[in-house]
């Protein structure tokens, strides 16, 4: 019954809030009910949970960032160079189609 109340209250608060570290106070009661002897201070458990969520979120962000921008400086430079080469090729293709094209900016 206590688990159902925790889930219900967290659903009211929002599970996205849970992932941001804003968890229902009922989770501490739920934990204390089952682990009172091992960890009498539920605040430590909630702190560890929030820190674990942050660490997991950071690892997801770093992984995604490495895939989008490159994991190393060399890979970042290569991707930037590839993007620049693509822009140059597109500019030449546009000029080939219309010799009178004048770019609005040089950037």
C-alpha cells in the first residue's frame, strides 16, 4: 500500500521531476519501512539516490555530446572540417547553377 502511495504521489509530482532529483517524501518512508535497521537516516538514502540520478544523467549527456560533437579533440576538428568542406561544396554547386549569385554574408 505504501509503494502504491509513493507511485501515485510521484505521478502527481511528475516522473520528470523524479529524474531531476525532486522526489516525493513518501519514498523516504517507504525506504525506512524496509531498511530501518541498515540505514536509520532516510535522508542519506535520498541523497545517494539523487546523486546517482545526476551521475547517470551526466553520463548520458557526455555520451550524446561525444556522438554529436566528437569524443576527442581530433574528432571534433575532423567533424568541423567536414562540415566546412560541405558548405564550400554547396556554395560551389550554387555558383555553378547561377554564376551571378552573390552571397549576402561571407560567414
